[in-house]
C-alpha cells in the first residue's frame, strides 16, 4: 500500500538548499540595486534644490525591499506562478521608495523631474491625489523602471515611487495602525472619522501651500507643474 504524501519523508540536500537561497538572494539583489539608483536620483535632486534654490521640497525619504516572507505572501495572495520570471512581471512593488514632500505641487514636480531622466521609464502612474480612494487615502504612485548594470549584463528593475505630503503621510500612518489594531474589521463610525480626518488633512495642505506661496511671491496652485522656489 503506497505511503500517503503527507507521511512521505522528503529530503533536500544541503547543496540544493544553498542553491535556492543563493538564487533568491541574487533575485532580490537586483531590486536592492535598482532602489539604490532611484535613491541616488532623489538625493541629487534634493541637494540641488537646497543649494540652488535655498528650498528643499523633500521632507524625508524612506525605502525598502520586500522581505522574502512578505514577497512569498503576496505571490500566493495574487496567484502568481512561483517562478522568477512571473514574479518580475506581476509584482512591481518589490522595491519601493516613499518621498514625503512639503506641498502637493512638490510631489507632482518631483515625479516630473524623475520621469524626465533619460534612463528612467515610467510604467504606470496612479494619482490618488487628484482621485483619492473612497476611504480618503491620497498619494501619488508611480512604477518606474531603471537600468542596473551587473557583471552579467543590464537588468531593468521596476521600483514603486510614492510621493505624498506630510499631512497625507500622517493620515496614512494612522490609518494603517487602526486597520492593524482591528485586523481589517474597522467599526463604521471610525471609518467615517478617518474620512473626515482625510478631508481635514487635504484642507490643511491647501491652506499651508497658499501661505507658502504668499510668503515666497506666487507660483502655481496645488497639483501644478512647478516646485515653489
């Protein structure tokens, strides 16, 4: 009588395990290098504006490459075939960078400056500032592709770029904590309060940018194409 599969002893050699580990690390390495390329570009823009215009449109920057566990969970959740080619094609936020800006116009202008660079290709843009999510979430998302040159040749790596204001970032951080606390089952009245808070944050962004423009002598309105300098 054949032994049930769950009772069979499955053995994998140490060499095979090391090979799988090394292949996975090389896969994530590409995304780490792609992220470093985008971080460098953002850092250059930040320093140039500080030196040239005596104005810094970037408040702070955070970045991450998904952990192996997080990546495996997303592959399973999205039903992606568990091979590297499929993951490259279907999962575009393995590497991500979040840029928190002073004002709404800064977010748009920084994306324009980044996407105008010769070695950056914009694959997708989702403008949740112009069209917020129903819960009030606002942010400017883009998937950009940047070349990484390895000893084995060129690899084009997608990186998710999120640009948002301080108020948007504060609201998103609070919303994340609330959803985590309630394990996704947030009470209806709390959801309504969150939406009201999002509207208040948007109003604050508008008022603060208006004050800044008045102090510095004019410029485009929120969502316009230029940084206030």
